[in-house]
């Protein structure tokens, strides 16, 4: 009860402010140490969160546990075959992979013209306008791995398009601008792809982070691509997404080993099948972001502790300078608890004040960073913020440290006997 009385006592605060005014420069320098610590913590934590948010934005349209697998050339003779053989992925491999790697959630075989085959793409004609664009043969399942944003009124390829080998296509937003008039609606209209008429069923919005695709790509049913370019059962590459709880690195290895068995490739051949594991890359990026957050926590708390220790030192000096004053107060009836509470309250007040200013300064800096990076679409950084729980936690740590460090000068103050204090010159 006495503690609460001291906290709200006007005389107590007058003495605290009087003590601070006597040592303005020394107090400000020490408080800046605590302020700097909380500022570093807020700024680094916010910056790490901005990086985390930026990478999540970059990969928000692609399954984070996805990978791409393609065939290359063998580097080890095996089963009667010489080095340098080029295995060919087949559509039949899909079922075998599903049977042997149950961690696979989605698998989409893909073919393309104008991407990896050395050609510039296909000639697309619309009336008097024409252009050359990459053509992809896809299954609907591909959009479960890499989201395709289709403008209103359109759609992506569906299973009926595959089953009926329909001559339909989804064009890119750049393709629309280059082949259609400004106010012309492309949905339902026809374009010629390598002299074959295809009906436009959708226009996809280009999204950064989708791999090697561009804003001019055209997507047609896999079965139609097969017929148009006579690819048979051949597949250029597989896009695969594992379940969320699966180890994507292990899944990648099992997929490759399964493909090696199917295509009679040595189990030790590391060059026969290439891959790019987006899940592994994302894991490393998230690990880096978490490391940055942990670093900010360690550096910030270490700096805060150093600053709080400085406040403790100031109060020890203050207690020594106020020995006579404290002796008089004790002689007039002040209890050891009241003296202790005042010293601790001064420590907590200085620590809290420094923390609040540090948080405000950190918030201003993060706001400036946010404005500076708001329009940088190519840079993976957005919304650098610190969760309120982190801020409140930091303040709680500071108040706790301020209380603990205040106990040292407080104990020193009550250990002085009134008679000895009155003799102090």
C-alpha cells in the first residue's frame, strides 16, 4: 500500500525530477544508451519483418514447397547405355511418381515452345497484327502449384479442354495489348497460333516470382499442344508441389531416384536430371529472416542491458551525492521501504522514458523505410513492422531490468545510518 502511495505522491516525483535536473548531462547520456538499445531492437526487428514479408509476397503465387524437375544428359554409363544419353520424360511418369512418392500433393507435366528449345516461340496472328510469343501446354493442376490471376470474364484451362483437345488459349496481358485494340474485349475472339485458330478464354495477369514466364506467354491445353507440335507422350519438365509437412529436399531426391529407375539411369548419376527446389530456397530465405530477427533481439537486449547498467551507476553516484539528504529524511522518520521505493521508481522511470522514446524513433525510421520501398516491386521488401507483442515484451523487459538495477543503489541508500549520513561533509 505504501508503495502505491509513494508512486502517486507529488513530493516523490518532485524529488525524482530534482535529482535528474542536478545531473542533466549525465542522465541524458545514460538514457540515450537505453534509448539506442530499444531503437536498434525495433529497427532491426522491423527490417527483418519487412524482408520476411517481401519474400512471402514474392512467393505468394507459387507453392512454397514446390520444385521443377527436368531431364538433362547422363554422365555415367549404365545398363548397357553410354555416357551422354538424353533421357526423355514421359506423361506416364506422372502415375509412377505418385505411386512411389506419396508426399507429392500436385504434379503438373508441362511442355513449352520458345522457352528451352532454342526457338523464339510461335507466330501469333490477330487480323493485321502479329507477334512471337512462348507457348505452354498445361494441365489445370498447374494453377494449384502456381496461381494464375485471370482477368474478369475469363478462365484458365479446365479438364474438359484437355479431354476434348480444345483449341482454346489463355493469353498474356502484353499479348492482349499488342494484338487487340485498346477497348476490345479478347474473350471469345480468335487468334492464329502457327496457322491454327484458337479461341481466347482468358487473359492472365503477369505476376513477379512465377519463374521464367512472362507477360506475353500463351497457355493452351496439354493435349492440344501435343497434337499441334506432335510431341507424343514427351514432357519437357514436371512442376511438383509436396504436402506442407513433407521434407521438400527428401521429396526432390526421391523424385529423381524414381525417374532414374524409370529411365534406366545410374543411381549415382547426378547430372541426368536437373531440378530447382523452390521449397529449399524459401526455407533458406525464411531462415535468414529469422536469423535477422534473432540477431536484432540479441543486439537490442544487450544494448538495453548496457544502458540500464549505466542508469544504475548514475543512481549509485546520485545516492552518494545525496547521502546527507537521505540521512535527514531517515532522521525525520522516512522508512527504509520509502527510500528504497523512491530510488527504484527513479530507475524505472528513466528506463521507461528511454524505452518509449526509442520505440517512437524506431517507428519513425521504419515508416520512412516503408515509404522508400513502397513502389519497389522488384525488391523483396514490404511493410517493415514490429508485432505489438514484441514491443510490449521489450518494455516489460526494460521495466524489469530497471527495477532490478534500481535495487542496488536503493540498498546502498538504506544501508546508510542516519547518524553517519548527518556527519557526511
